[in-house]
C-alpha cells in the first residue's frame, strides 16, 4: 500500500479543517520535527494552544513516548499503528492519550508521520463513573428498571429479580405490563403512562404481580430520560417492595377501625361511615340507623363467664352480617351494643321487615359449650337526615328509642319519636334531683307486714323505699331506683334505709310491743360495696337492734354474678346472726346445686307465679314445686303478691304459711303500722275467716289493718 502524499497546500487545508476539532493533528518529518499541528494538538503536547512555529522541538518525554511507535512503523510493513500512552503534565495531572500514527510522504523525497491524538482520560473517567454507577445500581436495595420509549425493558438490576422472581433475560424486551396484577385497574396504568408520556415524573403505589402469581405492593418513581433535542428515549423506574409496610398499615387500620373480637367496624369506623351517609345526596332517600342492645347479656357473663359471653357476641355478629341487606353496614360499638346502617330504605315497612328478620334470627338458640343459650335484643331506630343531621344526636335518638323498646318488654324495636326527648329529660332531672333527695328529707320508708296464713299473726315487716318529690309528687320506686343504682346514689341511700329500718324495729321493742323482724332489700351495687359489712354493723350498733331481728334480702341474679364472692359475703353476714332471704326466687338463673351452697334461710316466691292462680295450671305447678323444694332444703318460704282469697287458700293448701301482699296490707307509714300493731298483732282480715277469733269483741270498734 502506497503512503499518503501531503503537499504543503494539503497540509494547510488539513490543519484548517481540524482547527476547531477535539482531535489533535500532528505532522512530523522523518527526524521527528514538527511540520504542522492544530491548536488541540499543541494543547495536548505542550499544555497550551500556541502556534506551531514557536514549537520547533517536541517535549522530550512526549518524544520518547511516541518514538517506539514511529520506529515500529518504519521497520515493518505496517502503514498504521495505534496505542495508549500516559503523558505526564508539568502543572496538571497526567493524561491518557490515544495515539494513532500513519506513514505519509510530505513531498516525493521526504517521509513523515501523520499522528492523531485523542484525550482518552475523559472517556476512562466516564467509564469508571459508569462502572461505579452500575455497581451502585446492582447493589442498591431498590429495584431499578430501564425501558425504551415504548416501555420495553432494556435493563433490570438484581434487586428487581429478587422481588419479582424474573431474571433479566426472561423479561428483556418485554413490556412492564407483565407485572400488572388483576386488582390494579387498567385506568390506573393508563394514568401512569399518560403522566410520564407528558414528560412528567410519576410517583405512587401499585399492587404488582410476581412471576409465581403472588402480589406485592410497590412504591415507584418513574422518570422520563431525554436526548439533546428533548425527545424521550427511555424511562427509569426505581421502586421499593413496601408489602410489609402496607401490612403494618393495614394492621394499624384494623386496630384503629375494627373490633378485635368480632372483626366488625368499631365506634370510630361507625362515626366515619355515618359522616359519609350524612354527606350523601338528599335524593338517595333517608338511611336508617339501628342501635341494638342484647337483653340481660350481663347475666350470661356473670353466670357462664366472659369466654361464653365473647362466643355469644361473635355468634350475634355473624348472624347480623348474614341477615342484613347487602348495602347495610354492621358495627360493634362496644360491650353488647351493635349498630346497623340501612342504605336508603325509603319504605318504613321494608325497615320493619328487615328488623323483624333480625329479631327472629337472633332469638334462635346459641350453642355455647354444652348449653343452649337464648338471647333477645332490643332495637332503637332513627332515620339519618330526617330525624337529625348531627351524628351525636342520631346516636342519642337511637339510644332513646332502644331504651323505649326495653321498656316495652324487650325483644322488640321502636322508632325514635320526639316525645322520647321529654322523657329523657325527665330521667335526667330525676337523676339530678336524686342526689339531693336524701339530704332534703324527701325519702321515707313504708312498711308491709308478712302474715302467717294459719293464724293471721304478723311475723315480720318489709321496709320499702318511697320518694315524695316537692314538685313532681310521688315517684315510683321502679322509676328512680334503677337510676340510683346506675349513678351510685344507692350506696348512701341504702345505708340510710338500713339504719332507719333497724331503728323502726327497735322502736317497736322499746315501746313494749312483740319483736318483729325487719326485712331490708340490698341492691346489687350495695352487695358489691366493700364497705357493706361495715354499714350493717353501723346500723345495728346505732339502732341498738339485736341482729337476730334483721333480715337482708338479695336477688338471685346478684348471687349468680360472682358465686364465690357472694358466698363469702353471705357467710360474713350470717356470722353476725342476721337472717338471709332470696327475693324474687324463680326469676333468675340459679340452680339447686348453687342454692345448696348459699347460707340462706328463706325464699321469697316471686309475685309473678301467683298471677291467675288457681286458673293458671302452670303457675300452680311452678309455685308448688318451689315451695316443696324449699322445704326439702330446710328453708322457709314467703309468697309475695298475695292479692286474693283464692291465692291465700291455695297457699294454705300447699302448706305455705308466710304470705305478703295487698290482701293483708298495702305498704303504710311506720306511724300507721305502729298504731295498728299496738292494737292487734294479728291481721283482722284473716282472723275473721276463723271460727275462733280473739278479737271479735274489738271488731265492732273498727280495729283493722288497712286493705
């Protein structure tokens, strides 16, 4: 191959062409003297762009570096040669030059060398930076994917493979839609591509799919890459697997908004949902809010334990979810309270139909361990938007309606009515006035005698609490005592009742009358009071009454709430010489095995069993059984609520001697009772039924107890 011939004109033209080039051009003669060079060659060799005329000699170090390459050209048939050389710089770091040499003829008689010089240091630096960047990307905790402008994958790092299960060869050239899960809508992906196609970054979370079909949550940042003209050439996606974070967030969400026992929405969830319903368009029609409260649920907890109560609550929750309409939402507010929101049930009859279905299903027996438990529910209903727009008012309305349903006999429902507010205000007023009733001497005791049905002799008196309100008049006990229990006012009131009753019994003895037992009811709140024994001792001590003339009455349900505590408390009372009676026997959940453990002396048969006797055969059977059972256990019996002669004769026939009720006397003041008792210790209404009456001579004088 012939050498390239460069004339002086060609040399000048060549230098002019490369005057602005980033490639150094150097022409040397056979003795390695510079013939011509462009400015960049001067800068690379001498460190500054000076004219070639001022540089007649090559720097010695540079000359030594290239001499071996030029000798190689002269001594071989090779026309071209290239290599890299590190060239030291006097005042700056060394540079790496790529040197390419060619033999040329400067004129027909002279041989020279045409040399191109390229600064390879920049490329090496870029290569090092690229290597460092690649290592960083490969070892980062984030998944990195680079696609072309069409979304086809051109690069994916190791972390991406770890997360998705796809190796890079498996997905190279495929579109990123391979990761899209079925739960992520097409619209979400369309929005993503629309954003990045408009040269904007996209940031968000996606539920992606792995190679094995499982899903994971990905927090992604996707950025477009542009060329010099601003055109998108690639997209870079950097993502994190945040599945564990999402799972943690979901657990926190569940803890914040869901009941851990039943998995139903909790009170907070209910309020959030209720707010959404209140903001719904008016044309959807009113939504119905139901508040449900289990009837006598506390007795289940007390008698069967809290585990049984929890099992029952779970069953109730499942049944509610099963029987409500599809668009209804069920929540547990806490305890035994549930709420349901019916969506846009415009027809009240449809609401009633659904509520009756709930009542029917919930009343079915529930299998708890070896027991079939029956539970009923009381439901209050208010209309969202129609009755109120305020969440607190709506819940209060439903609560008022539910309370009304309980008063109707439970296991039923009631719609909210405005008059219920007035009733609630009355209750609130009663609770407020009750705090002052004791100190204002508005409370008093009435006494009802217990009579021996064989001879009419009075054997005991029961102290009954009465409230005479200064403006409302007489307030019935069943109206104010539950509120006294709830507010705790029953503790000081019960303490006062106990002392006053003991004083009354002692006063009879002080005036020379035959001693009588005084019977005092203990409320559930009193029975649980740790100071109860102290209060009893105080009443006996201050009144001077011997303990044998005091009888305390408790109910079955009180005993069954905590059997061990009840037995211990009763034993302490019994050791004081005080008689114990179970009031309203037959209405609770006690059993013979439990009754045998109780240190009680007497059973009081509830008045409900005497109703319609002798016509009601079931009540006859129940009453007869209770009395026979009590006798077998060595217990005395008092029948309450005796109102007719037929009831008295029936009780006499089954050998139940002790009776109490309107047939003998209504509750009367102590002074009235004392006056009559001073005259006669028998009930004249009974004595008149006997052939021999010790008070016949007084009958004409009008001596009689009030009937």
